[in-house]
């Protein structure tokens, strides 16, 4: 079945290095657009996360956030940049020798110097692996959410397709009666301008007029579009653009049916179809 572009998922995990949480939210959009909010610890993996999301979500606006709360035992280890510290002390002693009233070296001031104290490097591979695994779980949940909403949209679309098909069949069943009424009306009108001495000319004019008003082709195409739409929905592939194109075709045939109609009931049926098609079009805007 088709999938909706609207969905939400959140997955959390407690690890030895802290608490991780992915939150994914998607809404309809013409193309795929991914916005990522990442904790500083994971910014280097942004490209990988984007690639993973794009492999699952084909279309829609995705807002993805990775939240990280480090464990208390994971306080950053600090280390001294000893070469830099030695140089600073040497320079400070040099200044003291040149200035007799120079103050004593302040240890705190030395530690505040940029680069003297730095965070020790540590292996972040385990937490990156955990973030990737948790993202996969969140994407599975998001897919399930979008599929569930897609199932609801499928039911609505198929129900309206059936209604369009029913209306088209009803119009088709009335066509012989409608043609007879139109023929009689045309015969009365044309007989006033075409002499009775030329009955062949009268019949030709009636046939030409009936051909211009014929809606068989439009009704056949409408039924064909219904069949195609059922196939697209059942295929289970991303189908939003294809369905959007079909909506345009549906609307074109319904408009032509309305413009050709010379019968009140047919005109009313065409209006009913347009209402159904517009309802389908609104739902299709949210299909992946």
C-alpha cells in the first residue's frame, strides 16, 4: 500500500556513555528535505545520518533530532599541553628578568591560556555505532507510522474511485435515452432551417451534432484512470507524483464531460465527480 508523508517516531536508549534519543518528524513536501539537529559529539557523522534517512524516506520534509545526555562518569578527561606550557613559562620568566617590578607567575592565568588545558581524545566509535543503530530503529517506527496513515489514505482514495466509477457507469446506462432526447430536440430545431425536401441533410446535421456531444470516450477514460489508480495504490511503491498526474487526468475528463453535457442529470453527475476528484487530490498531496 502507499505511504503517507506525515509521520512521527521517537526512540531512546540508555548506554554506558549516556542517554541517546532520536526524534523524527515528517510532513508533506514536494521533494526530500532533511533538517538535522545534532549534539556536538555527533556532528562529524551528519553526512552518514543524512544518507541513512534518504535511504528510507523518498519524499517529504524530515526534521530529525539526536539528543545526547552524557553519563556522569563520562566527564571529559583533561590533559596539559606541556610544550605550550613550557614556552609560556619561559616567556614569562624572560619578561620578569627585564622588568624588575614584574609580578609573580600566576598558575591560574597560565591554565587559562588558550590550548594549555585541553580535553583528552577518546574513542567515540561505540556511541556512534549506538546512534546509527537507534536511528535505524527510529526509521522503522517512522515507516510504520507513515504506512499506517498511508493505509487510511488508500481506503479514502479507493472509496472515492469506486464512487467515480459508479457515477460513470450510471451516466453510460443513461446515454441511449439521453441521445434520443437530444436527437428529438435537434430534429425540431434543425427542421426549421433545413427544408423537408432534403432529409439527408437533416440527418447529417443531427449526426454531426450528436458526435460533438458524445461523452463515451470521456467515460471510458475515467474508468481507465480508476483502474490505473487501483494498480498504483496496490503496487506499494512511492506513488505520490504518479497519483498527482492521475488527478489532473481525472479532472480533465470530468471537465470535458461537463462541457459536453446536454442533459441535467449528466451535468449533475459531472459535478459530483469533480467533488470526489478534488477530495482525492487533497489526499494525494500527502502521499509519498
